C-alpha cells in the first residue's frame, strides 16, 4: 500500500517477508530514504530493528519529513542466510492522513450474529504483569494475534476488569490493554480472551477502500475527515468475512457477501464529500462547492 503519512510526525514502518508460508528472520537490514527528485538520502543505510519473529521495524523521524510531497522513496535492504534482498517502496507526506477508525462493534451493528463467531479462549496468567499488561505463556500455543481483541480479567470473585488489547507480543505472551487497572495484574488470574475481526477490517481499509479512493483522487488524505470511509470499510470488511464463512453457493454467508459487496458499491458511488484540492490541510469555500464525482465506478476487486 502506498502510505500517506503525516508531515512532521514520527512514523513506524513494519515489514514481514515469507518463504513457503514461513516468515523469514533476517540476519541484518538497513534502510535508505530519499525525498522526491533528490538522489541524496535523508536516511542513508540506517540499521533497522529486527524482531525475534523476523518483523522488520524502522521509525522515520518527523524532523526529516517537514515538507508535504509525493513519492518519497524507501530502499530496504535485508539479508537472510547470505541472500540479499532489496525491495523499494513509495510514500507521500501529507497534512492530514486518513485513519481507519472502524472496530468490531461497527460491523456487529450490521451483522450481530458475527459476535458469536469470534474465537474465545480462557487462560491463566503465568507471570505478574503491570497495570496495563498481563502475561501468560498459555497464549503462545494458540497462535492468534490478539491485538484489537478483548479480554475479561477476573481480579477476584466480585471484580472483572474488561479491556481492549492494544498490543500483543507472541514471543513472551504479553498483552497490553486499555483501560489500565489500579493494580498490577498478578499471577494465576483467569482471563477470558476474545479475538477480533480487526485484521479483516484493516485489510478492507488498506487493500480496498484506500486504493479505490486513490484511483479516483490524487490523495486519500484530501478528505481530511476519517469518518468519510467508515461505511465503506464496514461493508468491505463484512464482504470479506462473509465470503470466508461461505461453504457453498447461495448459502447464508454467500448471500450476505453479495449483499455487502453491493452495499460497498452503492456507498462508493454516493461518496460526495468536500475535498482538499490544494492540499493545504483545510477545506475552503470553493473546495466545498467543487467536490469529486464518484458516479463512475471503478473499484478494485
């Protein structure tokens, strides 16, 4: 996905590469970043961070991207077992990037029975955490990314702390959550986990909604208001989820997938919001009056 990132703000890139469905763990890696039309790197072969699972992470400092411009270039170099790979990426620096705000509850509004389809697991904490983390090695064999999911932490017979999991480290079995509890989460506390549809929601936004909009207008960020894409993201996520649950043509989930596919198309055609044509981060009178026309549908399938 061609990212649009905010001017002057730190941004963390993440990459994962796979061979035969197994994630590669690079031995080393560097990154170089070039401003548009400039052969001199603003980041020159800086070392990246490599997680234990092989995920490559690099935080680009906001002080290096203080000018809005299209097509900054990333040259990523990494080595796996002596083999050097060098992929390239583009990104654009903007005033107001769109942010996906859709969560599970938004899709349950249209398909409440999906709530019962979410996997649920009950585990016990195996180490003391903190006021915002709980730790359990019992989570590791489940092979689930619980980020975006929910948990009920049973503090005692009368106290249950309900939280959203904001980060999950599969190597240590550590889940970070919000809101915080008043005390550190102790060992041997029972936790009921519910995974999330967030991966499907994020894929819907990044791989479909975002791309479809950029096929019609120069920058998705020109809409400024992130709620503009909420319905599109909900309908596309539901289409993806229902299609995955379908077992045969014209069953319940197949019909739903087709319904939400049409809902997505209808919503896309109706998109008629004010657009920041001059890319200054605000909507003026002329921009409000002259809105992009999405009547001609050309969506990514």
